[in-house]
C-alpha cells in the first residue's frame, strides 16, 4: 500500500502546475464511466460504454461561478470487437455525444494489440474515427494510445488485487481544412475484483489547441467501472 | 491466468495424479526473503551460489501454500518452487527453441502440425523434478540421474479460432497434456 501512496502522490504533484496556468483555458471536473462487455463467442464481444463529464472549475467563468457542477458532456458508445489472434482484435464502434449545442455522432474503427511481459501488459490501440456534428464540418481523427498495466501485489494481477494503469494517447484531427493535435495522459489505480469486475480511480489530463484556437488543458478525476459477462 | 494454468500443471505433476487436478492458484503475492522457510533459501543458495537476491512469491491455492523464487541465472530466467515447509517441488527454466534437443523438438513440432492448423511458439520452459540432492547435482555438476525432465510450451494455436495453449511434453517430446490459457479481460485496455 505504501507503493500505491507514493505513486498517487507523484501523479498529484505532476498535475499541480496546470492550476497555475491562468491565461490558457483550463477546466477540471469529474469523469465517471461505466463499461459493460458481453462475450458473444470465443472471438467476438460487444462493449457498451457510457461516460459523463461534469465541470467543477472553469477558468473562463467569473470567480463567483466557481466552484460549479455543470454538465459538460455525456458520451455513449457501442463496439463490436472481433479477435484475430489472442491479444489482437479489430473493432467497429458507434458513438453519440450529448453536449449543449454540440450533439454529435461518430463512427470508430479500431485495432488493438496486446503485448505481455512476465509481470506487465502493454496495449497499443490504433483508432480512426469520423465525427458528424450538426452545422459543423466533418471531423476526421487518427489516434494512438499506449497503455501499461502493472500489478502492485505480486507478479500477476490476481482477483482482489490492485494494479496501476497508465496511458498516453495522441490524437491527430482534421476538420474544415484545419489540423489539430490533442494529447492525453492518464494514470489510475485499479482493483481487479474478479474476471467480471474491475474498478479504477485515476486522473486524466488532456491538452489540445496546439495548432488552432487557444491552448487548452483539461484535468479530470476519473472513476471507471468495468463489467464483463 | 497463464500463471494459474502453469501452477495447475506443476501441482498436477507434483501430485503424480492420473487425472488432471482441479487445483487453481487463487492468488500469489510478493514476499520478503525473511518470510521464506530457511530450508528453501538454503537449498537455493547451494544450487545457485551466485544468485544474490531472488524475487520471492507466495502462492495460495486449494492445494495449500507454496513459495517460488524467480531470478536470472546464466542468461536464463529461472522459477524454483518449494512447498510451504521449504521442500523443493520443481525448477523451471526458460529456454530458446534452439536449445531444445533436435529429436524432441521434431516430435513436438509434429504434434503441433497434426493438431493445429497453424501455430506459433511463445515460450518454452524446461521443467526439472527430482529429489533435492539430485536437482542440486544437476546444477552443480550437470548430473541428470534421478531427474525427470519435461518441456512446457506456451503457444498460439489455431483450431477453429486462434487461442493460447500450454502443452506439456516429456523429455523425448512425447505429448502429455494440453490446456487452454485464458487472457485476463482487456476491456480497460482496449475500450
């Protein structure tokens, strides 16, 4: 547990400098998500996921408006995943976003490749997606996410044990003739209850507006529940 | 899960049972050296003199507790397993395909070719089982008397679909058993 404490402290300290950036857009809040996966056959599964983001602090708002608890967006998505080989799968997803004035739909294509070490797992996720938002140009994105999962008790994550999951993702997008880049860093502490259930607590730090508009950072306190059946 | 299956095989081998045991490792945790029985540490020191700080693990299963030391020795990754009192159960050594005796490997590949449409070997482990003194002699003097050698091979194999498998073969490459290995859910990594 000592190790968990130190890891959590390091990630907290890393996230602190973002609060002091006042000239760029910054907002933070809570980000719960639920993922439900249904195994169809040995090689096929369906995933349904719902994510919700509520803003607690936004530096664009007047001082008296913070702290707040305002709905930012809710995303629902479904994936059909087909395994090509153990640890290698392709998926097709449909996504809908509920966001004030910016409801949108997205189609997602995905390739995931899992590598396993003696005590860790590394996953490479490649995604292409196309987002359709009313009165806006089509947005095309290509994303790559690298995730590393480490057991915190022993050489393998066993039921009842904690693990650490961290990921880095870069997103390249093109919309209405303009290119943009977004980066995401996430770190969470997970508990593997059983093959059916997992729970993760973490932080998700996102930066965008590198090429267009103003630079923006978002920091989310994330809680994720995963159910498999 | 792969670990579970590995332990399952070891427990089965240790019990010399005819039927495949239903024992399952419930959990394994890292432990400090001073929590390990002296008998195990002492055997390890005699057999592998230059190994300074092996990583120790304690495994819980329906069969009871077992201690396992993991370390690198002469460019090979070793796992040495002891029962709860510190008595040696077996030694497993990861080896490369090229280190397999060619006659045994020929038999093993012919098994793969007959049972699977396609296959790809991921990991080969040489298992040594025997009396503590015999296994120690094996490492000190390369003396094989009293030693039972087996090969445990983890591979991707395609029957109806691709799966991960773990097969056990005797020293000559004769097939003993086959189990399927399940990957721990990856939903948090891919979605």
